[in-house]
């Protein structure tokens, strides 16, 4: 027989004793000071009839499923229902037993019982949350909460029992709720009043509790807190809260994603589930920042089998450990291999028969590919795509999605030109039937391998300086999850032969991004300097979304457009195949670039000293 937890036993004992107290209390209130032996015996006799019903009602309404520490309105509702049931059945039971008690006792005892059972539970919760102690506690840090929606209300409640924080006040974007209270904490005003209240209450910290707000609103709140001299933290994202992975009280430092990200992507979830579920999906570059996030999001749609192809052993090992733990229900294949290895690629595709291929494997670092490694970039990014695409055609793969880049637009570097050439290869392979080739361009992703964000973070940790190539250089940025969501949506929408371009919003000045990171790290530019080092080989001041002569067509999704790019034919592809097989003098980097420019007319190589 299973033993009940001791806390549940105490709760049952409490309610078992509560009814006699309420019952005798009602008799005493009715008859005091004339509580004779007759009425005392009558109270005992009637109690024996009603007490079992009381306990049965408490169990039946689930009073012992929860804990007193978290007693709330649902618990009070259960208590009220059980008390109402007892009040309704007690007269009938006593009539059957032919026991006559004063009618006022039948009215007063449920009221007393409700006060005892509900009051004690709420008192216990208040004690556990240290609400009473909070009035006199001086060792907790005062903090402002920014926001008045559900997340802010939940945070105020959770911080009330925190040994670290004490909410000194709540602020909102407007003064509409000024003077009102949020779970006993006063709404002090809007964001313009932060400075005055900071000085008055001696507060140094603020928590932004607006997970559902737009990034623009979050930036406004962060800027207001910074101007007021407050250190800023925030609550987890709305998606994380909904998924149950975290709670509101798990506050964290504000990250760059909170400020530079964009509004959430609207996904055709049903369409993606119909497309991915019960299909075999192959992802190349599965250990990289884009490939690994792509695998995570694909796992949500329950593919029949997920094949993760990666050349980097440690990268594949890391994603294997994550997926084995987090997705034990998925059928997974972790394959080491190079997309240029024709026999390995053919074997994988023939054996597992993927319906969809996402090709994310690529060399992406611009300066590294520009100096010494130009031919390796072409082999990996172009020949690798050619080998994989041909294997997809041979095995009847339904859809092939190429992960491309905005650097393929009017490229000035080998990396961008090689990705543009990979796009052109896929376009030339597109037929009226068979495998559908879809190319997707997007910009830089925050925190990806080789991006400036990890580099800036390391430089700040070392005390600076933060190095930026040029004061006017700009880039498009999006978060990794957003980029992958749009990649999936584009893959679903593509019918074959299109280059889909993501709406990347406004370009971000890299120098401003560096200043933002310094500020979010708690420093000023006087403490962490920014130095300018000059443009690197192959780097240009700004990226473009479309090449010269390209136009876009709208799609049903507001953040995706179709680029009307130049198409190449089968004869052109024969020339490319011949060039790739020819294996030119790879030691002559400049000769490789000139040959690449002949095949990609929009590519303008920089001179060895170009900047």
C-alpha cells in the first residue's frame, strides 16, 4: 500500500479537526453561556453523522492534490464547493438520524469552516512566501519591474517570495495605470519617471517583464533604464515561457537578440507539419550554427527520419549528444562525411531515400576564403552543391533547399561569388519535373560561428578594445531561430527554380552594435574603447539584398520575396563541370578569382590591396 506524503497527511488531519472546531464553535456562538450538557451531547452526536460526509467531500473535490504553499483561487473554489455540499447535506442527514439541532448552527458552521480551511491555507502561503517578513526585511535588493501585463504580474508575485529581490515599484509605457497596484506593488508611472523614483527609492536594478512586446518596445525600455542609470535584466522569451522550459522568475541579462531581433515570424505550422511529418529529411552542415538549429526546428514536426551529415567530428558529436537526450523518440542518423565525396553522398541518399534535403554545409568566413583558400571555397561551396544536387536528382529527392547568403548579391569576395555560383548551378539543374531546387538568401545571424558577436563578447571580457573594420560598415542581422524559421517557410513555399529573399529589415551599423554590446556588458566607451582596423580582404561597406538587374515578386508570406535572377542553361553547366574537374593552379589565388569572375559576371574581385 502506498504511503501518503507527510504534508498531505497533515492537510487531511487539519481538515478533519477543522469541522469539529467549526461545529462546536457554531453551537457555542448560538448558546453561550448556556452550553449545557444536553447541547454538548447533542453536538457530539450530530458531529458523528456529518464528519464522514465532510471528509468525503474534501477528498472528492481534490483538496489534497495541491500543496498549501501554492494555495490559490482554484483551491478556494474547491473548499467552497465542499462546504456548500456539507451545508446542503447536513440537514438531510440529521433528519434521517432524527437529530434536531438549532437552525442557526446549520448556517453558522459552514461559514466558520470556510474561514478556517481557506484562511489557514492562505496564511500558510503568505508565511512561506515571507510576505510578512518582507515588510521588515532590509537585506533584499530593491528592483523596479517594467511592464504591467501577465508576465509582469507573475514576476511581481514570484519576487515577493524571493530572498534576493524586493519589488520597489512598477512602471509602464504610459500613465494609464499610475497609482494602481499590481499584487500589492504600486504602479509608479511611465518610463520618463524612472530617474526621479530611482533617486527617491535608491534603486539600482530594473527587470523588463515584457516577453510578448516587440523588439522596438524592448529597446525603448532598455534605453530608458540605461538613461536612468539602472542595471537592466529581463525575463525569458515568450516562446520559452509558453513551452514551459523556464519560469518568469528566471531573469537574465538583456542580450543583443532582445534589441536587434525582429518581430516573431508567422509560420504555416500546419503546412510544415504536413510537409515534414513522416518524411525522411537530410541536413548537411548539421553541426554548424544554422544546421544545428535547423535540425532542432525540424524535430518539432516529427520527421520519419532525420539524417545529420557533418564533416566536423566534434560538431557532429555535440549535436548527437543533444538530440539523443532531448529527442529520444526520433529516428536519427549521425553521418560523418564531406559533401564533395561523391561515393559517400550517393551511398547515404540511396540507403536512406530522403524526401527533402537542406544543404547548409559551406565555407562562410570571408577573409579566410579570400586569401590562400579561394579554390577550396569554390570546391566546397560549388562542387559540394553540384555533387549533392546530382545525387538528389538521381534518387528522386522531392525538394532540395540551398542555404545561400546576401553576400551572393553583387559579390566582391570569393565566398559570396561561390555561393552565387552554387545558386546558378541549382537553377540550371531545375527541370519541369523531378527534384525542386529552392535557394534561400539571408543575412548575418546573431551569434553564429564566425560572426562579430562572439568576437566582440570575447574582446569585452578581455577589457577591450573592441575592433571594428570601418565606422560606416553595415550589415543585415537576424537571430538564428528567425533565420531558420524563414528557411523552413521558404522551403515549403518554393516550387522549384526560385531564389527566395528574406526581408532583413534595416541594416545595422556595426559600430553601433559594438557600442550596444559594451553598454549591455555594464561598461562605457571610456572603459572599453572601439578601434577601427580597416576593411578586410573581400569585405565591403554594405550588403545588398538584390543584384543589379534583379527584381522581386511578392509571396504569400510578408517576409519572403522571390528574386527574378538570371538563369543559366545546361550548356553553361557543362562548362562549370569541366572547370571544377580541371583543378587549376590552386596556388595562384588571383588567377582563381579571375576565372570565377568569368563564370559569375556580377562578381567584381578586389585587388590584393583593395579595401
